[in-house]
């Protein structure tokens, strides 16, 4: 169902993109100019109109002055990945980037700009439509204060867009009054600014445009939230009490969200005390040390960081793996190596996470795709870490972490009990003849832990990264060391029993009855782009099965999926096909069978990129890459 | 190195208030070199914990990596211990404390562990005023990696091969004073009389307590020309005060000369009585402490004793506003806001 079309009645007339609820609009702003809340207001008004929407910030590593963009995909069909390939409407509020912004508009699209000053003729294109708004004139006329002029300029263009796109003003009014519920004085001036833009554009242009919004009822009970907030809230629900962290984009807001929610939900006013501790560490090494220390004591504890932080944590991760101390690490990935592109997205930390640290180490990793997953998998991560007594690394990325994502509502089952793993109480210790911390008494490769301070006589041992025997006694005997390493490996192989299963989507058979010979494997934020690409490919007669990974190590079903298909395409957002390497390494599968579909320029993956990359591999050069 | 421990115990070994003999505080047999200063410190810790009548299992031992950091194996066998990674014990201790503030934390580190690789974490644990005893077993070298100079080696000190250290040393006592430590002491592994009461006071102190103990490495740094040898230390030690720790329940009987004593009441009610050997050094005054340290340095002496104490600064638990119930013992009900609340949060996100 495509409602977007490019109509041109005669060859001479300018093309006009006309579309209801299926378009991309991009705002070009200046960093630090207060545009973020107006842009969010716009995106939220689409959401409130019942239409699926996916907004994305594109911002530099800078606080003030450089260009930033906010790209909003409106999609009645529910496609939330970056669409790619130019925009339908550009709202240009930044003279600095105007030259490149004007080039990004698709033929027949619209360029909304401040016409207080005439447009430089170099910006003029014959194939797009210009909509001038006297933004500076209006703000100079209406406001004295320079700061107010700047702030309200943003709301004024939202008002103009409401007229141009036919978004109902009362929807936006309501959002404004919710936003300023605690600063009521601000409601009226904002609603007025909205109308300034709304009225101004109606005087000079015929509204609405051929691209417009029509209210629908397509979002149901969905929510809009950033993945980082969902992780922070997940940690609160999971019963995490100690968060230790060091600021780094794009993960900072995970710790901030944890603190925000915990301060609302776990603060005792009467005694002015908290049922949590958030420690801003001196660096990521210290953050991981604190997490390990707290978990050693049986307090659920986590940290959040990005690639550079994971690098610093690796020595400690090896200790936690070897000494079998639970730990939860949320890695919100960004484009590396080194500082790379710190405000751009990537899935580049797969190998450095799965095999973090020296010696033979392997870590459980989880891959959420949206805020629903971020919340759920954060909760799972603590259970898994305590059950398996090992670090669990959750890999999200900037795209889901820092953008408001439309997602299924968060779910909680009040009957669910945390799995605190095998920890002996004083009473249980009493009944044991001889406690051995690394003694596998149950035959499941998971020995029992004890917490400091439990029993006066029994259960104390020395936690260490040096080799020891089953009773935690230091030893350099090769056999004892090797027995322990073998058990750790066996524990790793049994880990999938506790991990979320991959999501497998079988296409069934094509019209001709062929079973799928193509299988797509992907994870994390690639999900939406891949789903969209597969829709397009299936509409073009291709038969494709999908497997969305949620965890490493892999379930048997991953091996089966690979065996079942002639061609496997591993789609990921990095240069070196890191997940493909893990698949080869862990499943020993034929490298020739695993084809790489890679995207790593720092932008989120789009369906068109997936299709462009798979076309030559699948021998289907004639397929169009967009809907 | 002692190869065996006599199994025979005297039937009438004295017991402390909790009824424990000293044995209850001992550890495994040391594998350090015979005569290593670190072993004397372990003995002092055992003595202090016994005298304080602490419950052994309510103590947590944390350390980094080094000969010194190994030593927690050799005391308090009934306590949990954590031999972490080189230079990072402070962070492990911080997390552990945040998770359970109801244990007594004894941290053991070396001069390499604290003043080189761990300098950053050392500084930060000081400024957090974490409730712990932080023991630096300072031998001026890296014992475990065979005797290289550490950052606490004094300028001009000679290595075993005769090389003279050209670099300035880092004095952790000075650093700690500078960044706001609330209990700063120095001692000598060979002076049990001084060390034991200092350890007791440090454990009773509410907040971070540093004891920098000169602890000679007999194998790599005990030769003529080294400023961390037994001989050199004995010759240059200059005690700033004689410390007497009086537990809260004991009546104060000792008599001190007027003007020569300084008493400090600790948070648990116990008293610290100091007989001053240097009347101008008032350990309750930061400026006096810094001056005393500087003066001793200029004289080429090693100032020991309690150098500075501040019982007023809020400790880590207070600053973090952690409630009385340790975080690790909160139940799911106390931690998880539940489904109804989540529905409200969902609603706020639409
Ligand atoms: C990351 C790391 N680097 C280097 C080492 C090697 N190493 C072990 S102990 C040590 C020095 C210990 O010196 P110190 O803390 O003074 O302890 P001592 O042995 O003197 O008591 C070094 C460098 C290590 N274990 N880890
Ligand atoms: S090498 Fe030095 S520090 Fe290490 S045990 Fe021997 S004497 Fe002690
Ligand atoms: Mg040393």
C-alpha cells in the first residue's frame, strides 16, 4: 500500500510530491538553539494523530553552534526505519547548512525557509517548491528579548507546518499544555506563537500541501520513548540498586534515566534516604570495579557506557568472568574505532564485547531492537547474570538509545520473581559439610555462591582472578586450572537455556511454491529496515526467511536456520562483519555460506541500503529499492 | 617462609569479649618471603581485630595485586576476601560498600598498587570518604615483579643494583591530606606498638582511614642505600604521637601530662588518646598536620603516628543518602515498583 506518488501532468510543469501520511520531513537547526522541544512537539503531534512516526536526531559532537538535523519519517504503513534517499519536506532554519539542505529535497518536494531575507539564487532549484515564512520578521515584531525570539521561532514554524500539513491545532495545544503542566504561565505564549506561524503561512500559501496528514487510528496503545530511558527504567524494575557510570555519549542518559526513575520510585521522604546509589565514577575502569564489588556483595548493579568505555572495562570483565561474579553492562554503541564518530550510530562493538578481555573469555550478549526490548532485556540481563554468575553485556546503539522510538508498551507481570541464582543462605550453609565455591555439586556447571557476612564459620572464601581449585584455594596446578576453564566453557554452552530465543519469521512458500532459499540474519536496530526491505523483496517475488538474533551464545535454532537455507545474509552495521565472525566461530559454519550485508557510515540502516547491498548477491538487479 | 604452622594450641589462650581467641582471626600460612614487612602488618591486623572483638565474618577484605595485596589470604580466614585487579581495589571496595554498608572493610594495597597504576582510584576513594581502612604496605618497590622502583621510592634512594632514583617520590600521606582525607596515619611494620592502636582507631573511624605503613621488602629493597630498608626506617622514624585506643566501653584510666595530650572521640563512642611527642603538631588541625609532615621531610625524617583526623566530615553513606537497610538486603517488594505503576508510566509516554 503505497500512497506516495510523484505526479507530473505535463513534462514542463514542476513535479509535486503528493502523499497522505507517508513522507519524510527534516528540520535543519543550529545546535543549542532550543529547537529540540519544538521538533519533538511536531513528531508527537503526528503520533497523537494516530499515525506511526519515527523521529531521529542527527547531531554533531558539540554543544552550541554547529548544524543539527531532526528527521521525521511519517509512515502510515508503520515503517520506522530511516527511509533514506532524500526528503520530501525540508524545514530550513539554519543558514549555515542551507546549501546542502536544499540539495536533499526530492524533486517535487518542499523547502520551507525564512524569507525575511531573499534567498541566495544559488539555492534555487527548478524542481522543488519554496515556501517562505517571515520567521525573523514575526519574532522581531512580537518579542523584545533575543532569547525569546530564538525560542518562539521554533514554535512558530511548528504552527506553520500544522497549517501546511493539516495537523489539528488542538492536538498541539494539548501537547503544549501537558508539556508545561508545571509551568502554566508558558502555555499561553506557546499556543500563541503556534498561531502566529499557522496564520502567517495561510495568508501567503494555499494550505494544506499535496503532502499532508490525516488523522488515523494506527498506533493503538504504543508508546514513544528512548531506548536509554527504557534501559534505565528496566534497571529500576529489575531491582538494581547500585549504578556506577562515567559520562559518554550516547549512553549517558541510561544512568540519568535510572536516577530519574529511582528518585521517584525508591526515595523515602521521611528519612531522606534512597533505596539505590548512583555513583559517578572517575572512569569506566572504576565504574566496572564498582559494579563487580556491589554484585560480589549480592546487590544488583550495572553500568552503562559506549565502545571506549568497554575497552577500558575489559580487564575487569575478565576478572568477573573468571571469578564468576555477576555484572550487567549496557553498551550503547557509537561509531568507532577510537573517538570515531561519537554522535553517530553503529554496531561495532560485537567482537570487543563477546570476547572482551585477555585469555579465553566469552560473554553473554543481548541485542534489543526497540524500547520494549531495552526494558525487557535489561530485566532479563540481571536474572541471567546472577543465574550464570557472569557478566552480561547488552548492546544497544545510538539510534534506539537516544531517539524517541515508537514501541509496544512496556510490560510487567506482577507474578514474576527475580531469579537471584544459586546463593547459599546461612541455614543452607549450616547443612553443608564442606563448601566449595567452585565445586559443581549439581552437575550443571554452576556452583553455589556465598555472600560476605552470611555465616560466622562457613562459606567464606577468597575471590580472585588467579587460578584456584574447586574450594577456592590458590593453585597453579595445570589440571585444576584446566578443569575450571572447561567448566566455564560448558557453562557458556548451556547459557542459551536462559537466553531469549531468536525471532524466526518464515515466509512460507512463494507463489511458485518454492521454499525460501534465502535467509536473512540480523539483530538490534537493523530489525525495522530489514523487515521493510523484506516486504519490498517479497512483493517482487523473492522468498526470504528472517532470523532476528536476541542473544549470543546462539540457540540451536540459529544453526538449524543456517543449515536450512542455501544462502544466508548477515546484515549488520559495521565494516568487519563482526556478527558473521561470531557465527562462524561459535557454530563452525561454512564461511562461504554467510554473505555479508554491511552498512557503517554512521547513519541508521535503511531498507534501500539493505536492498542495494543484497541485489548483486541475490542476482536481482532489476528490483526497485523503495516502496 | 615458614613451611608449617604448629597445630598445638594452648588450651588457655585468652579470649576477647566475644569469646574468640586470636586464632579465630588468623589466616592461611603466609607464602611471602621470611622477614617481609607485610607479614608483620598481617599480624597487627589480626591483633587489632581480635582486640576490637569484631566478628570475623562481618569483615570484608579487599585488595589489588602485589605481594601486599596477596596478604589478606594470611589473616582473617573467616572473612570473605576479594583479590581484584592491579590498582583497582578502591572501586571494588566502593561498589561493595554501596551494596552492603554493614560490613567492616579492610583494604590492603601496595605502593605500586596505589601510587602508580592505582593513583587515580586512590585519589577518588579518598575524596568519597568511603568507610574503610585503607592500608598501603609501602616498600618503595614492586615486590611481586622483582623489585623495580615504585613511585614512592625516595629521590636518591639506591636500588639493589646501585642505581640512584632520580625522580621525586609520591607521598600518599601528603596526597591524602591535600585531597581531603579524614584519617591519615603513617607507621612502620616493625612498630607493632604503634600500628595496632592505629589500626583499631582506623577501623572505628567513620569514613576513609589511610595508614601508610613502611613495610620493607627484604628481598629487593632492604640493602644499604635504600631509604625503605629496616635499618634506614628505624634510624629515621620520628613518631609524632603515641596513640592509645580506648574502646567505648572502657573506663579511661591513663594519665597524660597536661598540654601533651590530645583526645578524639570517635563516632562509635571510643576514644583516641594521643600523647604528643611534638607539641606543635595538632592532628585535629589540617594546617598543623601539613606543616608537621613538611617539617619532618625537610629534616629527612619519617613522620609516623596519627597525622590528621577529622571526625566531622560526612562519610560516603551519608553523602549518598543510603538508607539504614543495606541495599543488598532489600526485597523485590522494596525495589520493584510493580505493574500498576508501569501502566501509569506507559500512559505518560503516549
Ligand atoms: C595490569 C597489570 N599490570 C602489571 C601487573 C604486574 N604486577 C603485579 S604486582 C605489580 C607491582 C606490585 O607492587 P606493589 O603494589 O608495590 O606490591 P608489592 O609486591 O611491592 O607488595 C605489578 C606491576 C599486573 N598484575 N597487572
Ligand atoms: S618480594 Fe619483597 S614484598 Fe614480596 S614477599 Fe618478598 S619481601 Fe615481601
Ligand atoms: Mg610495593
